[in-house]
C-alpha cells in the first residue's frame, strides 16, 4: 500500500476506504463505488458502440473471487445502474487456440493472487527508493509523497515491461522528489535477482 498514490483508511463497518484528492478536495470511496465508476464507464462505451441504452449485463469476475468479492461486484453494478443477469467466472485458458470452443473442463483454479506483475513492480520501486535516498536524500522518506511514489511506480512498471525483451531498461523521472531528477539503469539480471528474494514493503 505504501507505493500507492492514495491512502487506505478504515471506513464504516471496518470497510477499507480509499482516500484521494480530487480537484483540490479530499474524497473517500468504498471499493464498490470505485468499481461502479469503472462499470459505468464500460456501460457508456457499450452504449456508444451499440447506439442504444444498456441496462442488462453479464459480468465476468476472476475465477478465484470469493462470495464477498462477488457480492461487492453485484453492489458495484447496481450503483452503476446495471441489472446483472448473471455473474460468471472468467476462464480463458487458451480458448483462442482451441478448435472446439464449446467444451472446456476446468479441474481446478489456484494460485497466489498476491504474486504477480504488481509484486514485481513493488520490488523495483523499493530498489529505486533505496538508491534515490542513498544517493540524494539520506534520512528523507520519499514514501511520504504519494505523487512521487505514483510517478516512480509508473516508471518501474514500464521498465518491467521493457525488460521482457531487453537486457537493460532505464528509469528516468524529472523532479522526482525535492526538485531532484532520478535516473537509474536496471539490467534484467538485477531485476531477476531482486525478484528472487521475498518481497519486503
């Protein structure tokens, strides 16, 4: 959460609530309200594409979603003004390569939902924060600046993608923090080394 450019607080009923600054004003949103914004935008796109009003929807969710997450998705759809006809698990195991797309038999769905691209971004962000503070601002805490952390995260995510097909990637950010520019070159070997250890945030 420290790398996110927004805060999470405990809201009513112990529900996590996102706190953001919008047009100079502090706003608080529940996860359902944020999901509803996305669904509302998708509804508008569908209406623009079809040329007619969209009221009913079939919504896919990740197969690993639990009942609470499914109910929250249904709540978000209601807020967005959608009547959910059905909620189904999104499964796309190589459907684009199958000859017969009508039959699929999934035996199990598993995995660590907290280990993926976001975690690789986090290790790179942590590395860059340490390097920046070591070179420029010993004793300062760049993590207290959500804007700087958001920009750094975006740059690290791009570098991660670049390292999929390149041996090196450069992370460059003008005026990252305290008016200081940040630039670092990361090798694929270094990136793999960083991600071979447990993640500490």
